[in-house]
C-alpha cells in the first residue's frame, strides 16, 4: 500500500563509523535505501551489522558521517539540532526495547504528555490519548503506573504514546525482544495494523523471526550493507479479540 509516490525515507551512500581510541569501526558502508510510505519494513541481520545505527540515522537521532538522508521529502542533513527535534516531535513516533516509561506517571499520563508539546488543546489531547490506549487494549488499565503493569502492557503503553501523536513515521527498535511469545505476537500485530489502518510508515529493527511474516518488506543487513531486499506476501490483520498481560 503506497500512499505516496515520494519515498517516506531515503538514504543515499550513507557512511557511519565509530572510533574507540585508535580503532575505527565502520558500521554503515555506502548504504542506500528507499522506504515506501504506509508500509511495515523490517530490518534484520546479526548483532553489530548496523541495523540500529541505520534506524537512528533515518530518524534523525544521529547524523551520518557522509551521504544524504531525507524523511518525508525533507533533507535531514541540513537541519540544526532544534529543527531536527521539531521534525521528530511533529512527524515521528518511537518504540524501544526498554519501553522508556516514566515510573511516576500513569499509562494515560505517559501517552498524554508528548501531546502537550504539540500544542493540542486539553480536550483534544485527552481524546487522542484515550483513543490510543483503547486501540492497544488498555482502556481498563490506563490509570496504572509502570510498576503495576506487565512487560507486554508497558510496551503497549509505549505504542499508544507513539500512536497518539498520529505520526507519519514510526520507528521500532527490537520492540518484542523482552516480551514472552504471546505479548510479542500482540505487539507485532499492532505494528502491522498501524501501518495498514493508519497509513503510517513503520520501520522496525528486530531479531524476532515472527515479524518476517507480517512485514511488507524484509531487508537483511550484514557488515553495514543491505544484502537482500525482498517483499513478503500480504497478510490480513484481524482486529484484536482480547489482550494478554
């Protein structure tokens, strides 16, 4: 499902290295990539192949050493720190392995907090936050804090927090690696539905083989380059009938 002729994400001849003393490690080696809008794209490969670094560069969290990167048709290379932060606020959502939740805030407050930075009216922010939590099956637990939630529920709060912003781009870094099979499958299904039903471009880095069957596109990386790029057969995503803690 391509919702736009313009690639949602594009990298051209991107290089990235890290230095530790006298040792320089090349992480991305002249990588080029174009990601279509409204699809779930999965990047997989062995540890240290550059997956998370690529996701970080495409999302504007860190710069490339060389090459060109654009998101939603906007070149990221020429943006200063403040402009990049504004771009991420307006257009991106993030889901990480470690959930990144505030211990003192309820699930509802976690989701509503970034909406305040968007300048939304309080009623609009409340409606969006509640709708996102309902979508991920947490309507009865939105007033609980992280210590009162299971790992799967914490990750669903993180997904709701990203979803409530209505981002064009959603970046997920190992979103299922700390979850059991049932909750991991639920998170995978949610990411797929977000791409399908919201038209969001979802870029996911993962070792989880279950994600392969849900991705529209599978990119296999090794040694800082893309070795394989293939489409996967479309899969129908059903609405959830229940949730698991």
